């Protein structure tokens, strides 16, 4: 009993000493900015573009929420200013920093004031305003001359565009893409410029202030001892198949294709997923009613937002079997385009040169050979369901399963590039229409 009384007295004594001590002051000796970011969001909008970042001016105690003139940014729709009356807000703060009044919603049609209480208890008031700002980007993202099948090489660092040719080019209209909302002068898409004389074009941003001038030149290519010109490539985005919701280990994803807006990833026995080609973000799926392990084997795109998907027609021994090729326009429903029976095992590789809405040639390599099946399209009309046959010199090139081909133009008249891999003669070469070698590597 005495021991119990002693323990109670000691506990009361210790508690009394603790209760008399002052709480430790956790405020640091130095104060930081406190607020690091402020973002605004439209209500009931799940778009990836719904994220408007504030520019913080710490010296003048102002935060400007910047909203684009067009929304979504790459559209012609004006930003919905009527929704500014109730924007959802989100702040990034240092530890032990808080904002009053509490941030949840804000009417950005007027000036707002918030008070940031720092770790050292100092209070700083910021004015929050919104600015609808036109795009300040002024870049050329594509410069082609379709009539000559020229694709300009854009060097953004040097602001130059190179068109590769060893012959005179003359005057022609071009196909040019610039930053959203920007204008170009002179306009190569409406004015036939003389490409045999160097000239400059100026891109003016949507805001009318920012400008960039590009030098357009026709040049002869310099031969590099090896590899690619440094700086000629630009990494836009990088994602593993798993990050895109695609099984990356079952070896069923065997081909990709692209359009002006999307990247299409073809996985055998699965519907066709497509992604934003500029960001890699998932956009949607095209239902493939014909899909199976062999039915949607390879995919290819033309130059005008059309896709072709072929089956693997791999019956051996010279037996007749059906090759079926479906066409997809944009992201629409697949339509059967070619269905033909022949003796050639094909379908592992597919290429389209030109536009299915105009002139094009469709090429499909034959396994364990030096042969290419091809179909011709004239004025948007497929000339025949039955393929024609091109045979490259088998002493120069051949392949087991991995062979592919593309043409210089929309027919074989200018020759054909072929590449092959396997136990056959491996090569990459340019061949004449009769199959004889023009040059090989």
C-alpha cells in the first residue's frame, strides 16, 4: 500500500513540473516565400488542359492566373469567361504556412485578396487577378512541299528550314504548320515562292508581339561518316507500353501508325488504342470486330489520316489463302478495303506511300523471299483487289520474316526502297522497277 501511494505522489510531482514548462516555439528564425504556387481549375471539366497556373510576383505581391485565349489550347473555341465567376483553387504552401480566407473557390472576374501567414507569424497580402492571354508561341512545326514530296528539316536552334535537293526546285506551294493562332509572312501555303533563291519567312504569334524569322534554303545533303546529325532529333515524350495500358511482355504489340493528331498502337487480338501524338496521353479506342491473334496483325498509315490493318496470311506450301485489309478513316469504324486470295505468305509488314484519298501505293512484303505484293490507288480508287508482284534481285537482297519496302512516289516508276533481315542476303537498298539494284548498303 505504501508503494502505491509513493508512485502516485511521484507521478503528480512530475506532471506538475511538466505543466509549468512553456511549449517549444517551432517557428524558424528565417521566413521563406510561404506560397509557392497557385492554380485555378474550371468546375466539371476533366480535360487535361484544365490547369491554369498563376504567375507569382513576390516583389509586388500579385498573383496572375493565366488562362488561354482559346480553350482547349489547340482549338478555335474561346475561353469560357462566364465560368470565371467560380473557379476551384489550389495552393502550394511551405510547411506551417496557411492562407486566409480559406482557398476553395474564387471569383476571378474581379480582384481577390489573400493573406499568407508565414512560419514566423508574419502576414503577407497578395492580390489575385486573372488574365486571358493569347498564345506567345511562334514556331514552324512542319514545312513540306507535297507536289515534290519534300519534307523540310527544321533546325529550331538556328531558325532554319532545309529542303534537300540536288536539282533546281522552282516555284511551288508548300504545306506549313505553325504554332496555334500564329501567322506566317510571306505565306508559303498561298503564295508560290521561288525555292531556287534563299528567302526568309516570319512567324508572328497569336499575341501579335512575339516573332521568329526562319531562313528557308534548298541545300545538298552533307554526308556524315556515321550516325545522324546531332540535334536533328527531338524527344517529345517517352512512355513504356505498361504506362499506356498495354501489356508489354506478351509480344502482341507489333506495329504503330500515326495521323495528324494521334498515335495508334496496334496489339493483336485487342481493340485499337490511340493516343495524343504530342503528349502520349490516352484518347480513345477503336472497336475492331475482326480482331484475333492473326486478324489485326500489322497496321500502317497513309499521308491523309487513313489507316490500313492487315491479317497475317501465313498458310505455307503454296496453298491459296485470304489476305484481308481493313481501312479506318480518322478514328471511324473499320471498313473492309481489300480481300483477296493468293499463294504468298504475307502480312507481317505493311506500308502506304501517298494518300488513299488521292494516289497511293500499298506494299506488303512476302515472307522468306525477295518479293513485295502491291496495290495501286488512283484518284482515291483502288485499282484492283488483286495485288501485283515486285521481285528484287534475290542475289542482292532477301529476308526470312522481316522485310519491308517503301516507294519514292505513289508508284514504282521512280524505284523502291527495300530492307531485309534474316539468313537471306541482308541489305538495305534502292531498286529499279524491274528489280535490279540501283544502290545498296
